[in-house]
C-alpha cells in the first residue's frame, strides 16, 4: 500500500510541476530560515553550559541606591565571597575575579609588546568553581603566590611558540613582571569568560586585602552544594548585610542601615545562575558583552512564523487545486476506495513534498550559513555529525508534512462522488474561507516584520544623528598611551602641532561606554549618608573640554593661568541638580574614599558642563565630574576635514620614534560609539533579511493562488471580454479580492507590531516615537507587493484571446 501511495504521489508531483515547484521552493525557504534561526537560538542558549556543575554555579549581583544614583552591578565587595563560604556550609567553593582591563605584554628578553584586551586577577580557587583543566601546573596552587599568573594555551603559543612557558616571565605594561605557574585550556567560546586568556594571582592585587564592604569591584561566584535552593540561600544576604555591611556603614558614615533605608538608600545582593548571565544580565562592570534574551524570543517567534507561512502556502495551493482532483476522488470512491485510503494518499504526497523541501532547505541553510554567521557575528557550525539533529530533522519533515497536508487531505477526501462527478463542486465554501484566512495570516506576518524593520532602522538612525553633547566625528583615538611613559604629554603636544590637527587631549576617560566605577562625594560639611552623591570622576587635562567640544553651562573650564585648578572640579548638570545648589560655583565637595587607607580630597567647583551622553542611550545621563589630574591611557585627536590617512601616518611615525617596540593602535571615536549598538544593527539586518524572505514566501503562495483563480475564471473572463470589458476592468476584477485580504492583514498586524516594537524601544532611555507613517508605509509596501504579484497573472488572463477560452462551449 505504501509503495502505491509513493508511486502515485511522485506521479502527481511530476504532473503538477508548476504548483509542486511553488510548494517545494516556498517550504524550502521556510525550513532553511527556521533552521538558521534555530541554530542561532541554540547557540545563544548554550553559553556557560559546558562547565561541570554549571547548574550549581551562581554569580552575585549588587543593587545599590545611594547618592541619587541607582546602580545595578555585576560585582560585589571583596570580603563577601569568603565570608559567605566561612559562615554558610551551603557554599562548596567561592572565587573572585577583578578585571584589570587591557595590557601591553611582552616576554622576557623581547622588545615588542603585544596587546591583551582582557586581563583579570583571579583567586586560586578559580579552578574549583570553573572546570577549566590545566595542561601544565597544579590547579590548587597555580594562583596562590603573588606575581604569578596562568595563561591559556592560545597565549602560550602566542608568546612562546613551541617552548614550555612554565616558570618563564611576562612583563605587563612595561612595569609588572609575572611568573607563569600554569597553562590552562582555552575557556570555551560559549562562555561569558571566553575572552579571559590571562589571569593574575589575586594576592598581587592590594584591593583584595582591604576587607572593604563598601567598594564593589569583584566578580564573585559561588558553587553551591547539591540540593541548595537559590531563593532560600539568597535570604542569607540580609543577615550578612546586617552583620558586616551595617558595621562598615556605622564606622564610615556614622549611620545605621535603618537610617540609610529611611533616606531611600539601600544595598541588596542576589544570585544569578551562571547559565543565565549571557542572556539575562546587562549590568555595569560585566566582564563581557552579553546577549539579549529578548532577541532570542523575537527570533524564535520569527522562525515559527516563517515556517507557518510556508505551511500555509502548501495548504492554500492544495485546497485551491481541489477542483482538479475532485473527479479523481469521485472515481476512487465510486470504485470502493475508503476515505482513510484517500487521506493516506494525500498525506503521503504532503510528507513526500515536505521531505523534498527539507532536503533542499538543509542544502540552502548550509550554503548560506557563512553569510548568516557574518550577519549575526557568530561562528555557528552545521551539526551534520549530530544524531539528535538528524532525528529532529526527520521528525520535522514528518510533522510539517502532516501539518501542512492534514487539512487538504481531509478536505479533498470528504468530497461526495455523485456531486463531483456531475461537476457541481462549490468553490466558495469552507475551502475559500480557509484560503482567505491563510492569506491574511501570511501578509499579517510580513507587515509585522516590515514595521519592525522600519522601527529598528529609525531608532538606529536616531542614535546616529542625535546630538550627544560632544564631538565624536573626526576624532582619532590613539590607544595605550601609557606605553609612552614620561613622553606621553610631549607626544600629545607634538601631535597638536601637526597639520590637519585642531586639538589633542590626554586622558584615560572618553565619552564612549566602558567599564567605570563611581566615586562618592559629599557637600562641604555634610558627611551624612543621605547627603552623598555617587558620580563618575574623570581625570583630564587642560585641553579636554575644547578637544571634545564640550559646552560650559556655568563657570569656566580648567585654565593654566590658575594653579589652584589642581584642586578644582567641574560637574555636569545632573550632578548640580542632585547637589541642589542654586549656584554651585565656588562650593566645595569632598571625594570620600570608603577605604580608610586612602585620603579624602576636597574640591572646589569651578564650572558646570552641559550634560553629554557618556554612556549608552539606553541609560539616562548620570552624574559626572572632571578633575585636573594626570591620566595617560588615551590620546584623543580632533582632526580637520582632509587626508586622514596622511595624518594617521604622521602620528604613527611620531609614535614609533617616541615609543619604539610598542604597538600602535588607533580607532575613531564614532567607531567606538557604533560598536555599542552593533547588536541592534545586526538585529536590524537580520530582520530585513527575514522580512524579505517572508514576503517572498507569501508572494509565492499569492502567485499560485492568482494563477489558479485566473485559470478557474477563464471562461468568465472570456464572456466579459466579449461583452466589452477592458483589460483594466479584468485586472481590477481579479485583484480586488486579494487586495481586501491584504488590507485586513494590515489592520490586524499593525497593532501587534506596535506593541512588540514599543516594548523593544523601552530598553532605551532615549528613543523615537513610533509614527503613524511607519504603519502607512509598511501597509503601502505590502499592497504594492501583493498587486505586483497578482497583476502578472491578472494581466496574462485579461490579454488572453476570448475565442480560445470559449471555444469549448
């Protein structure tokens, strides 16, 4: 029986080449798109799952409100990790990481530095929490002693080639020497720690011995024992805060925790599962750029929709062609065929078409995977060797075939033989309503994707064109200026004298998002916890404000004519508002160091700089201050319009002269700014791609339906032409029904798209308003596409000679 089903199915597929092609091609596109998106989603969900006991590893998050600022941090105070381990037996192991930023690194005896983007201090217990094997060294002692380090296999090869690096030394930033006591396997790419290739012993970092409950700088991880409930364990943080943090608050702030809470301030700690960090954490001081679970949800829905409209195509075309197979059904039933046999036949055809589509879909997905990886900035590998993949693929082929073929099978097999053999089949009944509903669904999805693409594009354009309060265009940034050592200021001054250079400044702080910490300031004579203000403190030079074209709201900028400016400070409008001064100029504020080993400093407010965006547009502008202090990380160079290449070459030549053997790295500030929104740009491009695919699939179905409609109404068209109907009349007649369906899809899809995109925009503190014209433009585009698709068949039918269509009457 099955052999007979397959033979007849193949015969019908070959007989109906045009409709078979539309079905297979549309379903292949849907399956390929669904497969690519599924690989993307699986890739995103797989982060940090390769570690042993990943389900028991947690990171501590800190939520702090103090000094007019709300801080959501991925870091915790340095004593928390081992205090919790000491006090609570539920903790099997604990470890900390303290990010040290980038570093210039060279092996002993070499004159050339190489750049490491991420270096971090780590406790010796790191390898107890994270199952990263060491290929050389003892994991228990590798990070125990000061001035020791563990490097990855990648770095071992990078700095030592085939030599054994154990016991050898590396020089960091031309001043710190570390001995290699371990070589670890590269941390898996699918981890938020994957960029960590160089770890320094935590005992080398003086901040790790401060026992400071107020300074939050350490990424803190716990490996909890089996059976420990996360929510129950988190309740112990309240006890720790009352026992330890409150003592620190009383000693430093002369206040109780109750008084802090009464004034609106608080400190809270919570746990986030290791496997949730990549998609569910976007906090300050993250060690990596994480993903966004919202995009996973969005793409998951898009994948379902794309596969859905591909299945809709199949159902539409199969039910539309019902008249062509009605007599076949009638004859089979008249000859004694049972309905179950007919259902089996039609489902076999559907599953065969589904498997053919699946084969072509896998080939198409494999062929386009490199393009998709480039678009999504991924390194996804096609899982040909996975038995689970092939099992799911076969199951998908069967399910899609059954799903897409179920309604046509039951619809066609229900025809009464006497009715269909007389030729009295009804075309406008339930089958027509279903086809119309499916067309509406297809174009509803397309309209939603078009609107989503338009909103994302306009938000990105808004970000690019918004006035940020500083000059980001034509600003060249030379990185690692500390490699110049004592020549940094001379380098900056010589660059400023070059042709095509307007100004230059030397500072480690620039208004592009990066990992920074806040300082706590108090107004003069008001060292009270409810009077504090948390704000950024940037060390800058005299030329900083002019180079970045910042605007002064009140007071003045730093000037060389005033030696006392070394104890002066410039604050932004947000800080002035929080401080509550009617006129802050001349007022004094204290930079309060929570660490008693460091000395507090008093600053006099010289000016108020207009607010400028120094963080992502997802956040409101926070409090910021500028102080006149040495800071040698970066040289920012404001350029005139002209030959940038020539200027860069001149700067590079000067660098090589003043810092021989040091790598010359540069970038433009607007590139840094664009990188912050790279994920949104990728999302926009992916949206456009799949919006086009959804429209293409929908058009394939609409093309097939319009061809069938024109074929079914051939004689009607002939009669109308004989009676004087023009080509435009015929085209309008055949197009208006489809146009009604597209208009309905616009009405249904627009509010759904508005809700989804409005939710996405709420992630940005600064965003566009969704304008009515976006919906009008999306609707107009959908109508034009539908009309172009339908009009081809309509015009072809309208131009047909009526003699040919009526000669059989």
